[in-house]
């Protein structure tokens, strides 16, 4: 059950955990994404990604303060998008900021 400002329903996610872990019968670690129209301002905790950059059908804002672990059975076989190494570094920076690392 979700409460307050938690994301709910079918959501976009970006998997952070490495493939070695993702292939095991463990959970994958990820950050939650939302439609950019839901986030009007940019914050150091978020990373805005255009549809051209991700291959997703819409501009997405990844909420790097919403880190979750989910069972691999929740994911489709193939990713629906992919980020460049530079954009992944932006995500990593925002996650580190959120965690104080």
C-alpha cells in the first residue's frame, strides 16, 4: 500500500543494480520515474530525461530520492529504453546526493 507522495500504479523505473545481481533470484534496485509534466521544477534529487535520450515515448523525470527494490518478476523481458553513460552518471550523482555519499 502506498501513502502520501509515494508513486503508485504502473510506473517507469530505472534499474540501478548491476546485471550480475539482476540475473540472480534477488531483487533489483531502482529509482522511480514519472511524466515530466508532473514535475515543474528541477531539483538536485531529480534527473530529467528527454524521450530522444531514453527511447521512452515521453519525457521522464527520475526521482532519485525514491529508491526501491523490486522482484525481477515485475519487469518485462526487454528494457523499454536505455540511457547514455553520461545520463547514467547524472543519475548516479543525484542518488549519491540523496544518500549523502
